[in-house]
C-alpha cells in the first residue's frame, strides 16, 4: 500500500490545483492520503475525479484492495472487535526494555561523529581538564517545535558524574570578564547546542542569547574548546572558529553520556560525515579544508 504525505503539503500544492492533484495522486498509484486539510472538500475532489474518469474503477478497486489487505494482514479487524487497537498499559512495559536500551547504546556508539579536530585537543578528561566552562545553546522553546531546555540538566549531571567540575555560563550579557584570567579559571570549554526547529528545516541558525553574547566562542585559543551539536549537523557554519566539532544527532541521556565518553577518549569516534563534493572540488587547489 502506498500512502502519501498530507494532501496539503507544498510539494503537491506547488504542482497544480488541489482539486486536480488530489484525484491525480490516487490515479498515479497512491492508495491513501496520510490526512487532509479539509476532509469534506478533499473527499469531494476525489469523488469528482472518480466521476470524471481520472480515477478509474480498476484503480479505485486496486487501492481499496491494498488498504483492506494491509488492515487484514495487521489483523486490525480482529483487534478492533476485541477492543485491542490501542495497547493497554501492560504493553507499555516494552518501553525501556534491556533489548531496546542495548540498541540505543549501539546506535549512539556508531553514530556520534567527530567532524573537525584541527588542533588535536582531545581527549578532555577530569584528570587533565577538571574545571569545565559549560555553554548550552537553545533556540525557540515550546510551540510547534516542542523544544525544551531539559538536556542542560542531563549534560551537567553526566559531566559531574564522571568527575568534572562544571560552571554554567548564562550568556545573557556581553561581559567576558578578564580574558587573561580565563585559562586560569577553566581548563576547557564545552558547548552543547540543543537547537530544535521545525521538521521541514534542514538548517537552523544559532541565535545567541544577546548581541555579542559571552556564549560566542571567543575563547577557542584560551582553552581547549569542543562544540557538540545534539540536533542539527550544520552549526559549523556559525562557529567556524571552533577547532573541535562533534555531531551527536540527538539529546537523549544515552547520546549525551556516550558523547562525553568519546570526548574523554574512553571510546573512539565511529560515525562519518558527508563532505560536500562540489565545494571540495571548488577548493581543491587551495589549502582550505571544508567541514560540514
């Protein structure tokens, strides 16, 4: 069975009128829409398409057979009769089971990627860099993005658990203090970006907490500095001055713990990044290295 995205997605709306693409999608071989903008209107468009011959009788029956066939294969008709379409609370016990936790650990271990390491400042561990200045970056929280600052607490807990002393920078002002004393007070700086945007965006720019915020990595030559992105893979665009950059891809405790282990040198980086071939060729005759 072929299921489209929602009927009002821009990929379809940019191609033709809604009254045309709704029946055309079914005629082209799609069997079901994920959901509609207006159920009554879209159903009318499909009915018009059927009456006008855009959706043939054969195609209509084929789509219906595929839909009912999948429902039968999943035994939805039996589960509906038994009142078991929605699992009971007993079924939730599978959440957090040892098997799934092991899968999460493996995914974290294999995925976390060291994208840039031009000064070879790793490993950073409590025995050599105990005093950590921590910077946490977030975008717009709440709303449709569902973004929160919950990871900040987890990051601090996981750093302190392995023996680091952590001081969180508030970033609400431009005041950097005396730069000459920065390396006297801190042994290393860690920046964790947990910026969440809307699903359709494949790049989300860093918005600092204030203009010229003290969060901006002005300290990369003062102490070893590591930037970790827990979501977007493109933040290096905004922090090119950072010498050590890691993409971790998610903000779960498992990912954060594994990332810290790799920063400490207890686990090797196994992930790989996709270097843009076009830009690499553009700069092939220079000494510039492009990172993404």
